[in-house]
C-alpha cells in the first residue's frame, strides 16, 4: 500500500472516530509504528490531524472546544435517552433519597425520566441542580421537591458557576449524583473545558455519597483542559458502547462499574 493511500484511510478513521492510536494503525496496516508516526506527521502538516501522545485526533479537537447547548441537544439524542434510562434504572423502584443532577444534555434526559417516574409516586423525590435547564424542566412538577442552586449562569451550558455555587454544593450530601463530563480518560480522569464548571463538578463529586457518570461513547478516551475528578471518585459509568481496552482496564482497577445502555 502506498503512503498516500494509507494516509487517506487514516484520515477517514479520524473523521469517523475522532482519534486514532499509533499501535492500532500499525497493526491494521502491518507496518512499523515509525511509519505510522511519519504518516501522522504528514497529516498534521496538512492540517488534517493534531498529534497527541500515542496517536492523533481531529484537527477540530481541542482541550477547550465545547459545542453550545443547542448543538449538543441535537447530537446523539437516542443514545443519550438510552443512557438516561439505564442511569435512572440504577435507582431502583423504591428509591426515596436525594439526587443531584449536573448540567448537561444527558442529565437533562435523566431529569425528564425522573419527571415521568415521580408523577404518580407517593413521596416527593428530592432533586438538587445548578442547571437552569434542569431546574426549568422540574420546577413545579408533581412528585419532585426541587432545590435550584444559583450563581452566575454560563450561557454556553446554562449552568450556574462561581464561588457561591461551589460553596452551596459543598454544603450538601446527596445520596446520588448524576454527573456529566466532556472527557473520560484512564490517566486524566473526568475533564471539561471550563475551569469554573470544573470547580462546580468537583464539588458535586466530592459531596455525593454515590457518583454515577453519564457519558456518550464519544467522550471516552478524551481529555479536556481541566480535570475535575479521578476514576477512583466514580462509582458507576453509564455509556452506550464498551470503553476501549486501556480505559476499560483503568476503570476496572479503580472499581468503577461500567453499564452499557
């Protein structure tokens, strides 16, 4: 196979999967890792990929890239609903404790399912959130006792952030926190692009008795600018595809249950 043909196939893989690993490509094309690194260097010079440790990602990928709430709402909606159903099922039919809902489109899907679940329940479910989207969805709903945590609202995600928000979260002890993330990595843990949102998420993870991370498979093996939790801080990861081998191993080592929706 000519180098140009191999590089075209690598480009296609990056376009579909978002990232590629040197070792995997070397095995796939039956060439040395040095050959693959030269291919990636050529593609990087052409502005097609950005090289990272062990492989490459799409040139569009960035540690601070973050789509708008509207854009994220339209992406992978079916998969997010499936993840939400699996996450809510983890509560069991008789759950009557308190739930913290992080900001995000998948956690908003979880909120919608909690709404359906509690409409005919006998006792209200205590829900806390700093997401304006989730608060709007649940406000006044039967069967839901809602606490909305305020602060400066970040327009891109409709999430309250800032020192007052973090302090309010630190004063809580929810039974279960459903947490969203932009990246899940074996080494970097959970990460997100914005430092202020990371601070709130960090407080949520630290305060909850049990942490359930709900993340679409495209978030797996991704690292954003700010880490807000290690894998050891997570009890359960709910996603829609099996994690890559290296991440799966790290999750197992940190006793994280993985549920594939």
